[in-house]
């Protein structure tokens, strides 16, 4: 009985397979139902339509590119106008600057007795000086040592901060990228919270800690908080996590230690990000004002960024010359590492 049942089931399965694979007749397609002339007319019409669509896309693309270039050009001009004015006006005499911009300075709250007031007449904004002079540069660089003293104060503050922060950022970022446990995310989230907090919030705790450590009114009161900043760690960690794990596994199979993986794989792979961070950190700390004012009571230890805000209107020619010289180091560093800056930020995933 079982054999008969198996035969019947096998026969039913065979019939079912044959019914499944029976060839079905397909109706004629859309093109097969057309004549040769109709088919040729149809393809001719589609070619015209596709050409119009391609031409329309090219025109739209050209319009968008042109608008983008115009907006970028306007933004670049607006950003460069103050720089050109500063450099060109630095070759004007103080008397000529006073004649051109005196009405502007007199209307400011710091110069008016009763606070800020409206200008009595329209200021004259001249791009090219009527009489070129370098007396303000001579006075700034040779007649008074204040500018050079402040310049070296800025170098003493900025260079250790940038170098120390990059060293710590490389080591900490590699640890965050290689450490795979849950505590890593908690610690990294704490770093993000500290990064999002404005430095004005941490300025008072830094002042109190510097006072307890007896380093207030010294360069260390600014260098130590700057070295342990979290921005470089955050950005470099996002970059190091993009290194393929296959590279590290292959290095391990070849007998490489963690230090060799760090120095020969991680650091070379993050070269562009390291250069980009160096440029950003240098520009940021070169322009710092609040930290030196709060943490450095001695005026002789304050950097150049604070000195520029202390030049009064009687020395406005020297103020323009000092501002022009002040912009040279950041501009040179930015122009030298522009390619690294663009590549490092784009590949790190920061939008």
C-alpha cells in the first residue's frame, strides 16, 4: 500500500512539474506590432526628445554653476575688501587716515563722551593712499619694542598649544579608534559635550584651577588648558575610524606592535587631517583675546592679539600697520596648507 501511495505521489509531482514548465504563448510586443515606418518615426521622435532633455539639463547645470560662481565671487570680494583696505591703508599717514576715517572713530562709543552717536558726515573710503609712507612701519618695528615683544609672546603661547594638542590628539584618537568596548562611547560622548561648551563657560574654572596651581599670570595658565582641548581629538577620531581594519589585521599578522601600527599606518593615513587641524588650531589660538585678558594680568606677557585692541586713535596709522603684519602669519600658513585643509575636512566627514 505504501508503494502504491508513493507511486501516485510521484506521478502527481511529475504532472505538476510538467504543467509548470509548459510554454505559454506571449502576445506581440509594442514594437513588433508596429510597421517599419512607424518604428522609424517613433525612434526619431524619441531621439529628438532625448536631445532636448540633455540640452535642458546642460542649460540648467550651466545656470546653477554660474549662479554659484557669482555668489562665491561676491562672498570672496566681501571677505577680501577689509584685508585689502587694511594693507593699503597701512601705507597712509596718520593725518590722511584721520581725515578719511576720523568721523567714524568719533562716532564710536569708546570715543564719544555720551556714548555712540550718529556720524555727522559721510566718511571717505579711499583704497589707494594719496601719499605712500612707511613711517608707521618704522615706528612699529624699530622705534618701539612693544610689537616685537607681543609677537614673540604670541609665538610662545601658540606653538606649544598647537604642538601639544596635536600630540595628545593623535594618541587619544588612536585609542578611541582601537578601543572597542562600551566605555569608549561614554568617554567619547563626554569629549563631545566638552567640545560643544563655549570656552567662556570653562574660563572661570580654568582661572580657579590656575590660581590653585599658582600658575596664574604665567604662560602655563593658557598653554595647559589649550593643550587639553577636545576639538582636535574629536575630529581626528572620526578620521582614524575610517582606516580599514584589514590594514591593521595584516600588520598584526606580520608581527607589528601597536606602536608600529600607530606610527607607520595610522599617522601616515591621517596626514592630511593632521595638517588641517594644525592650520585651524594655529588660526584659532593666534586670534585669542579673552584668555590672555583674564589669565594674564601682566601686560608685558599678553600676546599680539590683545595689543591690537589697545592702540588708541592717535596711533591709527600704527594700528593699520600692526594689523597688516598681524595677518601675515595666518595667511601664509593657510595658503601653504590649503590643499591639506580641504582634503582633511572633506574626508573626515565634517559637513
